[in-house]
C-alpha cells in the first residue's frame, strides 16, 4: 500500500463530493486521513501531502463548517452564499 498514492485522491474526492452536492463533509475524517498521509508515507512528498488540509482545518475549521452547514462564504466568492 502507498499511503500518498491512495490517500491524496481520497482526500480530494471527499472534499470535492461534499462541495458539489452541498453535503456535510466529514472534516474529522479528512483530518485523520491527512494525518495518516503525513505519518505513514515513506517519501518526503507523501509526508507533506496532507499538511495543507491539516493546516486549513486547524486555522479555518469554523469557516469550513459554516460553508458546509450554513451555505455561508465569508469571503463572498462561492456561489453558495
């Protein structure tokens, strides 16, 4: 198994599906998956693949939740608002 080869598309697929169908994204799942990518990958590229999602969730989780649950975009750039 190659965590980065299988995990990065799964992370993208989960987020994209949640945005397209306006469904509730499982932010906890995406955070765990990003952590697994970081911890389980052998190469430096794989070890950093989950960092952007982990950083975004750490710093902007409330905005992610508002975007998904309330269809609110603070930046005003999404069609959901």
